[in-house]
C-alpha cells in the first residue's frame, strides 16, 4: 500500500522531514503541501516534486490518507482535529497541544475516529537515545540513581515570532523543547513524585517566558532526574548530552558524536555486561572509558518516526508516542510551572506514563489561558 502523505506547515521542522521522506517511497508518496506562506511552499515543493500546493489545509484532505502537522503549537489541536474528522491519520509534531483540555479533546477524537495519532517525539526513534534508555532501565551497567540531560542551543525569533509567545507555544523553552527530555525521563526513570523548575529569560529577552530552564525531579525509585536546557547558548561544549550515574559507573551519551561511553574510575573490568561489550568489539578509549555503543546512522530520525507511523496505519498498533503518554510529560511541565509561580515544590504524583487518566488533573494555573472558562 502507498500512503498519500500531506505536510501541513512547511517551515523548519517540515524541512527536516522532507529532506529524507522520499527514501520511504513506495511506502508513501508526498501528494500535498500546505503553508500560508507561498515562499515556504515554493521551497518545500523542491523536495516533493508533483505534490499539490495549498494555502488552506482544509482544501487538501481529498489528496491525502495521512498528514504530518508541523505548525505553531496553538494551531495543533484544531488542525489535528479537522484532519482526523476528515478521516486522515495524523503525525503531529510535539507538543500535542498547548493546554490539557486541548490534549484531552484530541485523545477523545482519536478514539472516536479510530485514526492513528502519533506525536513527534523524534528522540524515541533515535537508536542512540533508545539504547541509552535500554541501558538505564535494563541495569546491566548498574542501578541508575541520577540522570542529567543538557541541551544547549541558540534559538531566536528567526524561526518565527510565535516562538517567543507563551500563548502560541504553551509555555517557554521547557514546554517547547524540554518536553522531549521530560518524556524520556518518565520513560527511563518511572513514576515522578516531586520536582522543581526555575527558568529565566535573561540572555533570551525574545522569550516572554523562560529561554533557559533548570528542572529537578525525584522519582518513586529514589532516582533523580535533572534537565538543563537553554535557547541562549552562544557557545557550547556539552551540546546535547546525557550523564547517567549508576552503582557501577557513569554512562555518557554524546549526541553529536553518536556515542555512549561507560566511565569507570573506581572499579575494574569485571562487570559481565562490560566484558560482553568488549568481546563484541567495544572500543576502549582510555584506561577507564569504554565506548559501549555507537549510533549507526547520523541525522534526525524523522524517517524512523514516519516508518513507525506507517506501520501503525498498516497494522492498527499504537505508536510509541501515543497521545496519552504525550500528555503526561506536558502535565509534568504544567505542574512544574504552576509550582514555580507559587514558589513551592511541585507534586508530580499520578503523572507517570502508566498512570494516565482522562480526567483533567493539572489545574489551569501553569497553562496559557486560551480555552475560555
Ligand atoms: N522534534 C524536533 O526536533 C523539532 C524541531 C523543531 C520544531 N519542532 C516542532 O515542529 C513544529 C513546527 O515548528 P517549526 O520550527 O517548523 O516552526 P516554523 O515557524 O519554522 O514553521 C511553521 C510553519 O507553519 C506555517 N503556518 C502557520 N500557520 C499556518 C496555517 N494556518 N496553515 C498552514 N501553515 C501555517 C508557517 O508559515 C511556517 O512555515 C512545532 O510543533 C515545533 O515544536 C520539532
């Protein structure tokens, strides 16, 4: 079967998708592109020759079986809703929507329409980050007690003025980009118990809310998760990095290098998983460092994400980033924002990936006031 795929929103992220999607032919064919900006449409059409061009996505429904939605966040709910109602499967960029109520609308609509609704948590499809999750949850390199995730980027309004506006983004840097890492922490470390966020727009005055975030979360197991993200980095050494401290050493994910290195300064090479990795050809990179994993493919793993989306359409199975798990990470962020506003520690109980409820539970205080009463 060849799925006829439409792209709604042809900006920065659509460019990342379109760069690779033709490799997935004949499983899909890009039949329609939509953007309100004709210049963006023109540029996108170079990567999708033959696709019909639209400035109103409602007019393209008959050309598509499925769509990728890569719009400003305040448009996510209505666009995904209209597409599912028109019978289309939807791969919706993160975050799913900008309030809990909007996300719950989409969860209900997905169930009613029976369409596939996948959320674009692309790191869940990157083998490097998946391997890190496997090593953390599997415990073969020790029991994890602390995970730190750093992301140092420079993102200003050249991407679009909406990026700085909480009523269009749903929050600041943490909600917009940090949602990837809160999602991964919930996946890797389990049920959260409590946490704090402090953010600032110092250094990123174009952001009305925070352009720089610090999050600390305690999990039921006793493990701690920490996330530092900034959109103001004028220089970086860490880039995107993860350190997971375990009872046996430290696992060090380097996104740019595509490696996971085990650091062991205090004990020998007796760990069975390390011996197995060495026997399988793992590279020893200094007396206490072993590269235990190297990512086979470079770049954004949007094609793996779209492949999974197509699998779900073909088989009816649920995507890994289904709308319920996608809402849980946003709920954590809105509770963190709310607690920050009130100067207290956030209560994050009940927000694990396995604790989903369709009742609204986060209150409105941490969210933009866009839905009316
Ligand atoms: N997963 C990732 O790594 C990643 C990276 C960047 C962005 N994103 C996500 O992708 C989405 C889009 O972000 P972006 O950076 O590409 O933004 P962008 O501003 O570059 O692109 C958005 C596009 O939508 C168009 N648009 C606006 N209103 C429209 C409408 N009503 N109909 C059709 N087109 C319309 C704009 O003209 C623009 O071209 C967001 O959800 C963002 O969070 C994800």
